[in-house]
């Protein structure tokens, strides 16, 4: 029964009856889906350095994990911003109250000087 193999270079499935099987001198076999993969391997190019190969793109799980980490970091930053905002508002309100008290004190001093 023929079976589907995976290209040893780019990682795509090879349909039965297609592709090339290269047998090394030591008996190891390498399966290629196309001449493009075979020629790149002959030239000594690493599949991990080419974006069109599965190893060059990385695994889907790693991409999803990175997205999840990014989302978690963004949520943590948003929570930190939300918790910092009320403190700033309270500090501004206190600053305004201090400024109002200072204005009242100055007004009282001016009034006393005017009476004297």
C-alpha cells in the first residue's frame, strides 16, 4: 500500500508516485517533493533560513504562544495604566486643593495689607 511521505527539506506532504528519493552511500534516504527542494539541498542551503519552508516559518504552536504572551503583556500594561490613572487624578485633585488654599491665604494677606 503506498503511503504519503513528508519532504525532508521543506516539510510538505509528498503524494505517492511523485517526488524524488535520494539514497546516500551509507544507506540513508532523503525524500524531496520537488527539484526546488533538491537543488537547494545540493547547494547547501539550510531549510531553516528559507521562509517558504516549514522550518523557516516556524511551528504554528510557537506563533500562537507568542501571540498569547503578547496579549497577556498588553492586558497587564492596560491594568497597570488603569490602576495608575485614579492615583494621578487624586494627586491632581489634592494639588488643586493646595493651590486653592494658597490662593485664599494670599487673598487674606492682601486684604490685611490693604486695611493696614
